[in-house]
C-alpha cells in the first residue's frame, strides 16, 4: 500500500488506457479493501467480481497475485528496517538479567538478616502481650471460679453418686444444684448445660433403676424354680415332721418335738423364707433352713420403688411392675409340650409356680402397696384356673400309674406349700379326685395287661402239690380251704389252676396301689374305704370281667380249658369275702357301716361262669357239626350194613370222653353242689338235642330228593346208637329216660316208616295217647315223598315190568292215599 501511495504521487499525464487501468485499479482496490476488511460480508463482493465482465475472474486473480507480492515486499522491507534494533534489545536484556539475579540475591540475603534480627523482638513482644492477657484472665478466672467451684463440686459429687449407684442421694444433689447453686451462675454456658442435663440425668436414673428392675425380673424368672424347690422341700419336711409327731402321739410315746420349726414357717412363710442376699448355690445342711431371700436379692425392687416415689412417678412403677409380673405369671403357667412324659417335667412346672408366688408374697409384705392382696389373689385365681386346666390335659396323656402317683404327691406338696402362704387350694384337692379317676384308669389298663399275661401263661390244669411246703405256699397266696383235700396224702392236686392265686394276689396288689393314691389327701377312713371298694369293683366288674370274657371267646380255648375256667371263677367268687376283709383291715372301717360299698365280684364271676358255660355248649355243638359233616350216607342203598355208621360212633366216643371232663367241676361246696351237675346235664342235653336236630335236618334236606328203605334202616341203626348213648347216663343226675327224650321225634318218625303203620298214625292223629304224637304231618309227608320216589326209582332199575305186579301196585296206591291224607292234614293245620 505504501508503494501505491508513492506511485499515485508521481505527476504523469494519464492516457486513455491508463484511465481504464486506473479505473480498473480503483475497482479492484475497493474489492481488495472489502475483502481485507473482516467486518464486511463477502458474498456481495465476490458476486460483483464474477458478474461485471467476462474475464473478470482471471483479472481479479492476477490483481490479487500482484497485491500479494506487493504486501510481501513491504513486509520484507519492514523486517529489514527493524532487525538490528531487535538484536540490540535482546543483547541488552541478557545483560540486565544477570544484574537482576544479583540484585535478587542481595535482597533475599538482606531480608533474612532482617528477619533474624527482629525475631527475638517479636517473640518477646508476643510474650509480654500473652502474659498481660493471662494476668487479666487469671484475675477474672479466680473471681468467676469462686462462684463456679461450688457448682462444679456439687456436679462432681453428683457424678460420683451416679457412678456408685447412690441414686437417691444423686436425686437430692440434683435438687440442691437446681434450686441453690446453678441460679448464682446461670449466665454461664456450662451452667445452662448442667441445668439442661439434670432432667436427662433424672431420666437416666429412672432408666437405670428400671433396668436393674428388669434384670431382677429376669433373674427371678430364671431362679424361681430354685426358690420354689426350696419352699416345697421345707413344706414337705414340715408335713413329714407333723406326720411323725402325730404317729408318736397316737402311739403314746410323744414327749416333745424332735426339732423346732421356725414359728413363722407355720404361721406365715414370708419371714421364714425370705432374707436379703444374692442368688446363691450354697450347700444346704439339715440344720440350715434356706429362705427365698437367701436365694434372691430384692434390693433392686426396693431401690426402684423408692426412686420412682421420690420422682413422683410411683404409680407408673407400680403399674409396670404388676404388668410385667402378670406377663411372667403367664409364662410360668405355660407348660412344656412333653411335661407329661416325666415327673421332672411336672416338678419343674410346680417349682416355678411356687417360686413365683413366694416372691410375690414377700413383695406384698416387704413393700407398702407395690402389690396388694387383691392383686395377688387375682394372680392366684388366674393361675389356679390355668394350672387345673394344664393338669387335666397333661394327666390325660399319662398311661403310667407310677407317674400319675408321683404327680399326685407333687400336687399335694404343691398345695400344702401354697396353703402355708395363705393361698386357697381347695380346688387343687378337688382336682385330685379327677386325677384319682385317671390314676384308677391307668391302674386298670396296667392290670388288664397283667391279667391277660396270667391267662396267657396258665396251663388250665389243677395245681399239683407235692409237699407240705408247697401246699402252705399256695395257701399263703390264696385262701383255699377244703377238708377232703387236706386229708389227702401228698402228692395231691388243688382243683383250681395256677392263675387263681395269681389273680387273687394281683387284686390285692391293685388295692395296695389304689391305697397309695389316697394317702395325704386329708380324707377320712370311711372315704378312703369307699374309694378302695369302688376302684376294686371297677377292677372286678370291668377289667377282670372283660379279660375273662375275651379269654372265653378265644378260639384256642377248648372244652377242657373252659371247664377249668368255670372251676377257677368258682374259687375266685368264694374268695371275694376275703378281699372284703382285706380292705377292712387296711382302712379299719367296719363292713357294717351304713355307707360301706360292697364288692361286686360275685356277679362278675357268675357272669364269666355263665359265659364259659354258654361257650361250652356252643363248642360242643360246633364239634357235633364237624362230625355230622363227615356223614356219607348212601341214600339209595337196598339194605343196611347191619352196623352203625363210623362217623356216628366217633362222635359218641368224643361225647363220652368230653363229659368225663365235667367230673372235675367242683361239687363239694354246699353253695355250688348242684353247679357241676347242672352244667354237665345242660351240656349233655344240649348236645343230644343238637345231634337229634342235625340228624332230622339231614333227613329233611331239600337237596335230598329220594331215600330208599335200606337207607332208612341204616339211619335207624345210627339213631339206636344215639339212644343207647343217652340211656348209658354219660352224665349222672338225669331222671329216668329224660336224656332219651332228646331223640323222641326221630324215634317216632323212624318207627312209623319201619313198621309202616300209617293206619294207626292217621287214626290216632291229634290224640294225646297217640303212639306217634311227636311226628308232624309235614315232616312225615316230606320223608314219605322221598321214600316214594326212591321206591319208584328202585323198581325201574330192577324190573321194567314191575308196574304190572299186583303187590307193588297196591303199595303205590297206599302211598298215594297216605300222601293225600297227609296233605289234607298239613293244609288243615295251615288254615
């Protein structure tokens, strides 16, 4: 641009071409000015380059290159012009830098010397200032401390009291701080903090004391079983001592007590069971009586009660204590699921309950109003209902009489212990009557097994006795007296089997076991006697009776065993009066007493004997049926064999040997003299009647279509053997032909067919003196039709022309006539 200005200043006259070039220069100059200006938009400028003339772009590029070269020349001239000055400036600057570094070092050195020289002065000055400030602060502090020290001393005292758990003294110190000391310096922040902390400290004291109370409650819950165990042991010792004294007094040897009990133990237990002390496991001696306070530290309760009273919040504490104790009571009363399995489960349950109420009774008497009598009574009534429900439930699960007996003893000690502390326990003794019923049930179940085992191992044979010692041994176990047997020489046999003395002994053992439950129930001898008799009646009428009935019904028990069972029940029945005397000797209650319960053994053994007799009849009939099933008659035989059937002879021999067994039945006692004959006669008559009925049914069987006269003759031979058996007096005592009458129906029916005496039968029918009075027309008709069919079948086989024989035709006509008359009789009977 400088060169342009130089050329523009030369005074040359312009020509036409020059003018055009000048204008073109001006135009491109403006364009370049616009392009070099960054502020102007380039779009219009560039567009003007291409829009003016056809070769404007080319000329513009040439001008642009020329303009660039001009600028490069100007820049080169400018650099050449200033280069030497720039080099000189750089040289000078390098010289100055060395001097500046030297000057900086001198300044730094001077500063360090100056700092070292002023440091001591500064330090002394600061020390002087600090000392003066300290002097002023100390004076102020001394003045203020004289006001604050008493407050701090009291607060320190408060902290010491809190640390040493002297909470009541700490509360008094707080009161002095708040009312006397803090107001003097209340404008200080620490005093304000102290004042704000005092309510929190009070709450902490309440919380700490409450925490101690909770620890106490937890501890007493864990150790209540130990407290209860101690209390129940003392109650048991007390009862044992009184029992011993009573026995000595009754015997007339009582002079003075063997040892003296704590008077308060008899009057009221709290002072005899409760003293201060921590939980302890000290060894107990016979002379030392441990009390609940020897086992429990009650100070947390007293301390907490006192603190809440001072803080004016006693009611809250009382409510909390009672609420927690109610919760603990419910936990204590909740038994373990398997408590009924062992006596230790029941013992722990009772120990915990006793320990709980021993503690409550002590709190009732050692504090003023923390718990009231109404509260303890409410707790006891709630507990009593729960205890009774629990014992009812768990005792029902128990099947061991020994465990039930131990439970009863625990309940008695439990009730006696709580009665000493003034709690009513009548409902517990009422519960014992329910437990007694459960005990009797378990005894009955146990003795049922004993009886079954005795019956199972009995040989059902008379007891052999070889020597006098063996005889006396049996008599020591069972009251047997028989003059005839006593006169016999050894060896001899007693009529009953070995189960009889065993049963008698076990009944006595049952009475002893039942008596154990009645001890310590505070009942009269009459009541105990009544309970023993009732339980013994249950044993005889239910347990023993059921065992006998089941024994009699067993399939392996045969006729011999049934006969022996009848003998056994007879002797057991006779022994019932000795059981009555045995109970009387135990209870010292006269049997003539109005309300004395009688033993029902007589009816039990009579029922068993009747059942055995019925079973004998049933088994005999079953055996007869088995022989009858062996019968194999040839109903179409032409003639009989001439002798009785083999099955029938076997049956008669069996009956003879069976009825010989009945000779062992007792018949030497006046009360039972007719029993053996009656049983034997009834069995024999029943057997004969059943045999007669079975033979009649065999003849009249609907499946049997025809019978020959030869079969009738064979059947007649068999009936004759039955009649001979009946007339041989297999069992003594029958009058005349009483036993033979069992076969009278068969005899008259067979005679009618053997003699073929139909005219007499039809003529005398309905007459009291009829020869065939026992023959029913329907029976005769049924058998006659079978015989008629048999005759026709026989004739057909023997001779095809038999119908042309006159005798046969006459006989058939006779039979047809008799059949018609019999049918008319049958129809007349039905109408």
